[in-house]
C-alpha cells in the first residue's frame, strides 16, 4: 500500500481529527507539530532544572562553604544548613551535565525541531511513523522521572560525572552511591530508545516523503542538519546503550566488565563512552548549525553562501566524528602512538567547521541584514562557536592537552560550544519558528533585551574559565582553596559565579516573553519573515495534515533577492512565470537539479 | 582577578617546549579570532538593512571554498606534525632515560603513596620506604614515576612540571620528568575520584643532590628504626 | 495557486529509496541493532584479547553439539520464514499461516533450548558474576578446579542473552503477524507486515551465526 498522500486522504485525515478528544489531541497525539510542542515544554523544563543545578555549583565555587540563601530547604543529606556537601557537589556536576545534555539539549534540538521542521520543510503531511513518534516523545518524561528520582534515594544521585568513568561508577563502594548510579544508568538506557525511534522516523521521512521537485540539493539546511544528526543518533546511541548495560551489570549483579578486581578494563568503558560521546557532541551542534543557516540566509535576504559546501561539510563532520574519540583519552594511559593518530583526525575535523563559519560570514557579506532577534542569536552562534572551536585547537595537540586536560580550559571550551553554540542556536530557532508553532510573534523588544543581556553576561561568566584552566585549576573540584596555588583564583571564581547568576536571571525575560506572547503576541500570518521554505506557505499554526495539496517544488530554498522576481524572496513552491515561447518551463515531478540550486 | 593567558612558570625540561607549542597555538588562534570576529562585526554594521539597498544575489564561490579549506587544513596539519616530536619525547616508553630515578606512586582514595627503593635500589626489599603525599626528587636528574591506582582512576598532575597522567587501577603507567630548579611544588589529582577528590593535595620537593641524599638517608633511618 | 499546466500534474512524493516506508524503517532500525551488537561483541573481543586466560578451549565448558543443533534450527526457521513470505506473494494465505506457524514453533524452540542450556551451565558453576563464577566444565562433578574466568561467563550471558531476548521479541511479533494473517489482513497486494518481520527474523538469524562462531567455535 503506498503512502502517497492525495487530496482525498488529506480531507479524510482532517475530518478524523475533529473526532479526537482532548487526550488524543494534546496528550497522546500523533501529530508531529504537537509532539514538537511536547518536546519543547519538557526540554525547557529540564533546561531550567539544569540551570538551577549550575547555580548551585557556582554558589559553592563562588562562595565556598557559605550557606546558600534559602538553602535551608535542601535536605541534610545534600546541604545541611544550606552548605553544600562535597558528595552533593559531585552529584551536582554530574546531574547538571546529564540533564543539560540528555534532557534539555537533545529534546530541544532534535525533538522539537526535528519534529516541527522536517515534514513542513519537505512538504510532507506528517512523519513516516506517527505512532512511533508519539512513543518516542513519551519515553523522554519517563526517563526524566527516573533520573529525577535518583536525587531522592538513599545515597543520593550519581556522582561520578556525566562521563561516569569506571571503576568509580562501577561499584557503590567508591562513592557511597548505589541506587542513584543504577537509576542514572537505567534512565539513560530507557532514554536511548527515544532517540533511536525518533531517528528512524526522521531518516525514513526525509528519504521517502519529500514533495515532488524536492531533490536532495533543494532541501533546506535545517532539514539536512537534522537528517545527518538522525543518522548519528541512530548509530551512536546503541553503542552507549550497550556500554550502559554492561556498567549496570557491574553495579548490580557483580560482573566485572570494567572492574579490575575481576580483570575488567576501566579503559574499555572510556572507549565505549567516547565512541558514542564524540558523535554525541556533533548531535548537539549540527541542528543548531542548520537553524543558523536558515536564519542568516533569510534575514540577510541572501542565498546561503556555498550551499553544496555546507552540505558536504555537514556530512564530513558526521563521518570524521567517528574517528576522533581518542582525543578525550590522550592522558588515559592509552598507547601514545594511537594517541597521535587521534591528534591528526582531530585537527582535520576542525576544517569543515571552519568552512561552515566562513560560509555564514559569506552569507552576511553584501547582504541586507535585518536585526531581528533570531538573526542576532544566529550571528551570536557564529561568534561564540568561533571561540569554542578555536579553544578546541589547544586540546587537539596532545602535548598541550597534558596541561589543560581536566582543567577549566575544557569546561570553557565545552560551554562555548554547547551554550554559546547550541543554546544560542536554540534561541535562534525558537524565536524564528515560534510564529509558525503558535500563530503569534514573540515580542521583539523583549527579545532583543534578552539577547543582549544574555550575550554580555554569558561571555563575562564563561570567558574567564579559559584563564582558570591556564592557571591550572582542575575540574569537578569542590573547594579549590585546598590547593595553595589555586587560592589566588578565588576572586575570578566569585566573578564568574556572579555573572552566571545574572545570566540565569536574564532567562526570566525569555520565559516571560515566551509565555506572554502565546496569548498576547502579534498575530503572525503565514510568512512573517518572508522565507522561501514550504513550511512558511502553511497557516500559522498549520492544520492537521499541513498542506491541503502536496506542494510542488521548483527551486532551492535560498532564492532571496533573485533578479527573477520583484520581491526579495522567491518561495520554493511558486511556479516560475510562463515563458513567452510557450510553456515548457513547467518541470516534471522529478526534475534534474539545476546549477545554482 | 586573574584573566591571564600566560602560563605560570615551568620547572621541568619539557615545560618550555610544551609552553612554546601553547603560545604558537595562542598566536594562531588569537589572530584568527580577531580577524574573524572583527570581520563579523564589520559585516553586521556595513550590510545592515537600509531602505533602497538590496542584497547581492550570489550563491557562493568555488575559489573561496578551496582557499578556506586548504589554508586551515595546512595550518592544522602543521600543528599536528609539530606536536608529534614533543608527544613522543614525553610519552614514548622507549624514550624514558635509562638512568631515571625510580619512584613507585600508588594513588588511592584520597592520598598519594610514594615508595622509594631504598639504598639497595631494588623495590620489594626490606629497605623500601613509603612517603605519604610527599615526593622528594633530585634537581637536574630524570625521574620516572611508576604510577598505579588502588581503587579508582586518579590523575597525577604536577602543574609546574606540565606533567599529567591518569592512574588507572589494573595498569601501571610510567611517567618521567626532570626538574630544572629546586623548590616546593604542587601535586594534584586531576580525575574525579570520589568525595575526597578535592583533598588530594600532595607536594613535590625538588632538592639539590646533597639535600636529596640526606632526605633519603633520613627516611631510611626512620624506616630502619620502625 | 498553481497554474493550469501544473494543476494537471500528479502529486507523488519523490521516489526516495523506491522502498515503502515500513521497509525503509525496518532497515534503518536494523542498522541501529547492528551498532548495539557491535558494542557488546566489540567489548567481548577487547576483553578476550586483554585476558585470554579467562577463556577455555571451545567445548570444554559450553555444549557445542547442542548449540550447533540449535543453530541449525534457527537457520531452518529462516527458511520457513522465506516460504511464508513467498506464499503470500502468491496470495496463498493458507501457506502463509502454515509457514508462519512453523517459524514460531522453531523460534520458540530455539529460545527454550537456550534456556535449558543456561540452566545446565549455571548448575555447572558457569555464571556471569565475579564472586559466583566457578565453572567446572561439561559433565564434570561439581567439585574441581575452576576453568576459565568470570569474563567468560559475563560476556557469554550478555551476548547470547540479548540475542535470545531479540529472538523472543521476534517470536512475539511473529505471533502478532500470525494473528493478523488468520484475520485475513494480508493479501497478494498488501503484505508489508510479513515482509518486515521477515527482515527482522533474518537479521536475528545472521547475528546468531556470528555469535555462534565467535562464542562457541573460537
């Protein structure tokens, strides 16, 4: 039975929708747009939680041993009298990263935008497997609940770092944490299924459900990046799942995969984790790169510079990402010769990221740049990703890494790419696609204030972390003042903490803007940004089934300021004008790609 | 407050080479940083929307793609190549000087225990002695630490020497270095190892030959009298 | 919206892989399964190279003849699966049901025999956990020196156990497909469900052939 969607099927589809009650429409929905909203709601909540944990970490580092204002509400096992305990601090650094990576960034990037953008940008009525999609969402809150629960069990939450190195993580005897670590492992095993099923949907949908004329090189870069990300998820997450299972067995039934007392290999865990972990970090950045491409092209009213190169760069990053994992393990005791091969692959992967950065700059060059909130966030992504990428060069050199590994230099790097990069990319995506999701614009004034304050305080907070690392401050240290040589860094740590607090507080503006605009924002109309993609041809928000008739695509997505039309945009589905020589400009359903697409 | 990109003083023989590599990278990334960020700001200002101006309809430039692929590639490969010599010198077990003074260091939750071979120069004999959280080493002589861990992964970090090596239970990893001046320096743990990770503060004392010998003798005497 | 000439065009999606959605989805899913088993098998290979003393010669602890028979059975079940699919491709629903049932029975049999094997092995002291491991080898009295080491047991049970779980899930899915067949849901024109469970089943068989070789024969 073919899955071609004809007008008839659409109408039947839409009628069926009217009969669905509240539960089927809002709770157990199979509509990709509702699932996107569910991921948005969940992702933002976990972002808030992850941020709260970060504030606690920074309280301890900025004001060590001081009682946290209002900290009396925390239980005695975590922070008696509001003073954070060392074991709780270890849980904080672990859980902050865990919630941010797995429960905030991944759902926000892949869950929200994969679901929202893919069908709408390629001209499909929904995902290939809508019910699987629904399951894919619901796994996330279940796994999230397990992870949250781990705070409240005896021994507290996992405290072995988000990287969970064995043997520290393989047996509770080393940390005093038993059930908490097991819940951590089990939660991530469960969560993996959300990513895998989501990836199956994204890959199948992009391959099989593109509207006529939507050839591979007419697909918008946001969908391209989500498609590539889906492949990475599909192939990397199962590796982690295998490793998590082995570690959970070590923790529970007494196997010794990673425990040396039973001839287990601690380094095996590191290899498994980072073989997953490196593709994972590209999973965390590639979608944001896609959003940034869309926003910069659209708001500069200019074709993306080097579209084909951008696609090749995405694919290169995805391939190379599999062979660099050892750079996380330079100092691990791994064979040094093997280490050198990872130096080479690691420096090479810098190149496609550089190519993308130059292409974004090339898009801005001679553009007609509109300073909208999404554009400001997108350009901030580029500026901050440059810093994150350049700091990576230091650690790519294995000898220099001897000094900076496991210091705050690494913490600076990872936050520049994940916050400066991914989070600002998410802000660009939310502010850009909010009108399509909710039918209303977010407030521009509030948006710009949020952006400016975030940008300033983010940099004030995180840039000095490079310096802390250069002066030798280690990671995951409850109280650096134990070390005489670090005592002079306390003022810097306090400075960073204050700026983190302000940065966190500034996010209230975003939250307010988001919620207020749901009801009071300016009505958006179909295409407030005057973008070319099929997504913007639909009403805001789109109806069930998205397109009344399957659209036909005539050109690439970045025909801005084209000389062929008077307006500065040329939607993908607008037929070309009839030529005076008599009508052979209409293209067949499977047209050859035209140079310049 | 410290916002310095300058490395603290180094007291080991491969410290200068490592620091040089760091500074080369700092220069290159610094230049790229300023060039790109300034260009970004210039573009944002120069090409901002103004009435009557239209964007240029251009899809890209193959020439530009080639240039900004090849040049970064050459630079990064150069860096990789430049890194190899120093990496081999520090990490290749065959390059450890054969006359290095040996010390067995066992990392555990939450202390460092350094075993010295004693006067007979053999480990595992009755004249061995253990020094807790304190290493004494001679200046201007290579030292090799045979690093092990008892329980979980720790990391032997001597910031002033630019030395860092993970101590993995079940593995023995040699790490060598040579001090260039006397003094007292930090030994830190650089891998999360549990609740006392932040307390694993040890000291490395670099002695003149004479002082080192007298320290060895005094530890020997203490050991004998136990 | 569209001009007159365009309005007459048929709106069919781009051909993509020229493979219908469910089949594409199953292939993509199977790729993720390859990575999962790679993780487990890769760990086994690394641990075995690092600590070969934990393993014995083939057949000393594990029952190779029994498992070889089991392997043969699983391969037969792939044949019956092929025959089931071939039947419905001809529109032969009776044949489809008969061959599906055969596949289910053989598949369940495979799992059953594996469970019998597990019970015997654990009785002989061959266990995954470090402290519990005390394998004395096939047919030996329960006393005696321990053969091999706990990594042998741990990797054995993890790899074959997860494979067995996949077979069990496959049997349950086959039962579902069988029920659908009985209710007349599959025809000559439309039998996607049969094809995709067939793909899964063949994959599970292929993984077993690899596992059998590296776990039992090497």
